[in-house]
């Protein structure tokens, strides 16, 4: 955006976003509670000021064009943008998720040959479990082996949430 338009408005918008990333770098690795607290004290005022600034800019820039479109887009999704302020587990951007699904999207044409709609559904479920396990620092093979063994041994359906990657504990720890 900045290079395409060389706009002072775009440059200022990027500078403001960069300030948020400086805060994120400072709180990386901290607990969700600590991240949320720091975001409320440091990021919230920046985000509030950015919204007011964007609204002011939108009134001053030509209504037709890429800059106006980008500004309207940001403002129309403002509530979603602000979710990271209220939950320390949420990242400022989706880069982690995009990196995680990259292998799936790169192999998309290869995966057209799942055999049936049901096969494709099962493949998607397994890929989702593997990716979610990795994102939660759980070794996928160990995780899948353990949960499949537990489910085949009669793990109660009412407690399936215990087997989700972010709740999972190896059976050896539970015994």
C-alpha cells in the first residue's frame, strides 16, 4: 500500500500499525493474562486513536480509490481487529495460522483425489487435528495415537473436549 500510493496517509497508517507490533514483540512469550493487561494499557489507546484518525482521514481523502477502499475496509472490520485487545491468547495477525495451513494449500490439487466426499472430510479432520496439535506444541503422531487408543477403549463422548490438542495430556501422565 505504501509503495503503490506513496501516500502520506498510508505511511502514517503503517507507522501506527508498527507501534502495535512493537508492543506485541515486548509481550511475546508472556502469559495470556499479562499480554491482555499490557494490551489494555498500551495498545488500547493506540487503537482508539487510530480509529479516530482513520475516520478523520476518510472524510478528507477522495472517496474513490484504493486508499479510501482500504480505509473503509479497516473500519468495517474494526470490531474483529480489536478482538486481540480482550484476549491475550489471540495474536495481532494471522501469520501463525497462515504458515500452519500453507502445506495444505500448496497440496490442494493433490488432495482432490480423496476418493469420495467422506474421504475428503476425514482427511480434512485429520489435517486440522495435526495442525492444531503443532500449534499447541503437541507432537502429532503421539497425540493421534493416544487419542485414537482412548476413543477405541471407550473414552466417554461427554468428555471429548479433554482430547482436544490444547487440553490433551498423555495417558501416561494421567495414570
